[in-house]
């Protein structure tokens, strides 16, 4: 089946089947509210977020906001975050104090393809590293 091939071979594991394999969905990045079925997880102490340098000022002022998406996407390594940032222009990478955020009551989820998700990242938990 073609869809099984797409789900199984996508290098970023962006897609997943429902349990009965009758539906397909994105693993994360939805712009409409859906229940992904993810349980809250304890994140690593530090996660990373990549974007373009022209957003540094607004992010340091108001933090990372999901805007029209359901979650902020975070990476476990800065190299992945840098590649994400390159898609938007000259990259910048933020270190996210995820452990401290979790202690402060922020909830994190881990998608099937290893992307960490949360609803917002206040500026106080962000540091520019690259």
C-alpha cells in the first residue's frame, strides 16, 4: 500500500497511522485541534528551538508562542534545531530550560518521531546559543 510506504520511509517520521490503520495524520504540527494521544513526559533539562535571526527580538520579548499551531516544536540537539532554523532564513538556535519549565508547571509531550512539544515557552526560559 502506498500510504504504508510513505509512513514507513519518511526520514523525519512525520506521519502516523491510527491504531486500525484506516486514518493517517501528521505526528505533530497540526493547525487544527486534534487529540494526539500523547501523555505528558519529563523533558531533558535542555531542549533547543531553531528559527530565523529576524525573530530574535520578538522571541526574547514575548517567548515562543504556538500561534496557529497546537504546540511549539523542540529538538534534543542544537544541530537539528539549526537545520529547522535554516528553513526560515539565517538560523538562530535557542536553548530552552525545559527542566525548569517542567518544574514550573509547563507540560511537555514527546511525539512519535522524537520531537518535543509544549504549548508555550516564556522568554525567561530561553537563551540564544547560536
